[in-house]
C-alpha cells in the first residue's frame, strides 16, 4: 500500500488545516496509508474540548483528528512544538503521539508522497 505523509502547520481556526485533514481522510478512501504530523500552531488542533462558534462546528479539529484515527490514520504532534506552546500531553486528544523530528524524517523516507498544509 502506498503511503502519504501530511504535514499541518496552521492552528485550529485555519481552513488550511481543516482542508489538510479532509485530504487525509480522502486518501484513506483511495486505499493509501496516511500519517499526519502536526507542527507549529497545528499542535493546538489536537487540544481536547474545542468549541467553535455555531456555523463553524466543522472546525472542531480535535473531533476531526479523532475521526481520522478511527479510520486508522496515525496522528503525531511535534514534541518541541508541544513544549514550546506550553502544552501537555494530557490535554491532547487521546491517540495523538508526541514525536520527534527524527520520527517525521523516518516517515517521510518511507512515503511515496508528502503534502504540506
């Protein structure tokens, strides 16, 4: 099975992040192995308890990440970015793995495609 790595850099209020996660789900639909990496402000997309305003409920990216993991997508958050943002593993959605840059490099090495949002 072909593998794709999707790197998300923007936070939970960004349509770019939302679209990147939608694309991740789409790749599952065409039988690809998908791994998502959250960098920079994107680590905030994994915080539990998001409550976007009415009309923008789709931007609850913590919920979207949970749905992706239920589809078998591995979701990783940059450990340095988590620490720099003052976050703790305990406030991240269950199933998100805090990882290193080396973990990302290993995944990219084994991927046929890499997309950055």
